[in-house]
């Protein structure tokens, strides 16, 4: 609740496992729902995350087959070669 007593966030849990089921933000009309939990490197991970917007009946669903945390990324992934006739312009920030 906020300082006026209005509900800003509601978190619900699955009764038997106490894993998070959803997080709702009534003021913004958005809900994030979690399901299909699987045991992962750092404990249970949701295999499905659904984000719903109440007005307009919009939602998006993200499904995971497998999650990997902090996997090393080879340096060559970050090597960018400038295309021919490419010019680099250095920018500077003059803020305080």
C-alpha cells in the first residue's frame, strides 16, 4: 500500500510450494503471472511468464525451455568490425 492506503502491488503464492504465482499492479492495470516451475541452478525457475494488461485485453507470454545464468561469453562475440567507409565520431559529455 502507498501512504494513502491504496493498494499498489499484490503478490500471490501457490499454496503448497509457496512459489510466486502472480504480481499484480492494480494502479497500472498490469499482472505478471508465473507457472510451469522447474528446478534450476539457483532453485525453481518459471518455465512460463505471462504479462497481462487488463484494459484492451492484451497479454504476452514468454516460455523457457532452459535457463542458464552467468554463462561465459566468448570475447569474439563483442568484437565488431567497422564496415568499409565507416567513420567513428567521438562524443563527449559536458554535463555537471
